[in-house]
C-alpha cells in the first residue's frame, strides 16, 4: 500500500512540473524580451535627443544631424537608416522656434513572436513592432 502511495505522489510531482515549467520559462523569457524592448526604446530616445542637440545649432546641415542620430544608435547596437529619421527645424514653441527629431524603428521580439505564431498561426501578432522616439529642443540664437 505504501509503495503505491509513493508512486502516485511521484506521478503528481511529474505532472505538476510538466504544467508549471513551460509557464515559468515563458514568464522568464518575457521578462528578458521586454527588458530588451525597453533598452531599445531608451537608445532611440537618447539618439533623438542627440540629434535635437545637433539640430538646434544654427546652420547645421541635415546630413550632419542624421549622422549624429545614426552614430548614437549604432553605439547602442541599433542600425537606423535615413528613412527612419524625420527632422523639422521650425517647430513653434510659444514665442520661440525649435527643432524636432523623430526616429521610427521596427522592433522584433526574438522568442515571443514565434511563440505567438505557434498559438495563432497566420495572424499579424508576430510582426515587428514600430517604436518611435521624439525629441524637441529650442533653436539657438533665435
């Protein structure tokens, strides 16, 4: 009788492990994925700020501003193209004018997108998420 009880407890422990282990792994991976997404957003925000800092200097060419943004993003591990950067050097800020730099970046979850595709195949759930960051600063000397 006692051996039978021990076998049943082992089976119950195995079943509980089989149910909880995938959930624990999914939560752990989600924590890492969303941490990576947050880090990407921080790099984009700081790259936009760096571009705005360069843009507020009078007479700075657009190419130099975009180069500053791309360089900062590259240091942060991201590849940003000219098409992902938009610039407006005459934004109205009350009585002053300012420069606005906007960056759009396609972010792809590495593990969560394939998992979402397995759960619901053919959906747009696993597609890239477009992150954007905007920085506005007052122009110098105006």
